[in-house]
């Protein structure tokens, strides 16, 4: 006996969650900004119910915070948030390199160079970071470890969210491209230690750029 597959549509709650999360990641909704069900309902073209249902999940995953009798607000980016994600990223991407370098092919490197070339042409910060994510996730995919890929994907949204702030620092985009190029050149040598060093340097410089942007924001708020 054969049965037709059941196609389950994505729930409105899930769609609302993804739309709001993406707006937070891309800074359409800024850290600390209040979110109003009515405005979200009108913008997304859906009722308030799925939006209301999505809020607890957004809060659980660290995107918003709800304050009784005040409302729902986009979470602020804290130094601790950034440090915790960076600690995970260092460990995961070092493992990626250890698994990747022994099996990488010239064809793989050509594909990585294509992603790099695309990123060089992108002027919009959001597009730039989207391709940046593809660059690092593709390296993880080449490692052959599916759980590693899933874990990196899970933290990549926070990396993009923080990273958009970091791109506001002077010359960060140009430096990030140079760091990606250094990773590619190290991969060509099939030298694990040199490639790990290039990756860790890239992560550290991203980390410093994000912290610098947070310091500038805090100073600006104090002056206001």
C-alpha cells in the first residue's frame, strides 16, 4: 500500500517567529526597541494571535525580553552574549579546520574562492554578512561532520546579529575580506596549523570589532 505524502504548511506562528527574528538579526528592529503586536500584525499581514504565540519562543532563544506592564523589547547585545558565542565559535571552527584540511580538494577551494569573490562585490552590509555565513558554513559542510554543521548553523544567527554592529567600525569590511583571503591561502597549503591561525585571527578581529561598536554605542548613550 502506498500513501501520498502529507504536506504540512509552515504554521503562522513559525512564520511570525522567523520574520521577527530576521528583522532583529538585520537590525530592522534595533536592540532595545519596543515591539508592538498591532504594528507587527499589520506589517506581516497576519492576525495578532500567531505573533503573540511567537513571543515566548523568541524570548526563550534570546531575541526579545518581555517586561510585565511595559511590553516586549528587542534584547540588547551585551559583552557576555558576544563572549559566549565567540567561545563556542572558536572551538567549533578549529574543529572544522582539523577535519577539513586533510580532505579538501582543489574543486572545493575554487568554490570557496567563488564565495569570496561574491562577497567582495557586495556593498550592502546585510548581503555581505549573509555571504559571510555561507562561507563559514560551507567550510563546515566540507568537514563531513553533519552535527558540526548543525551546531554552527544554530549560532550563526547570533554571529550575524553581532557582526552587523561590528561592520560599523572603520574598515572592518575590508579587513574581513583580507582575513577570508588569508584563510583561503592557508587552505591551499593544506597546513592545518596555519589555517587554524588564520581562522582564529578572523574570529578575534570580528570579536574586537563588535566590542568596539558596543563601546561606541554606550558612550553615545551616556552623552545623550
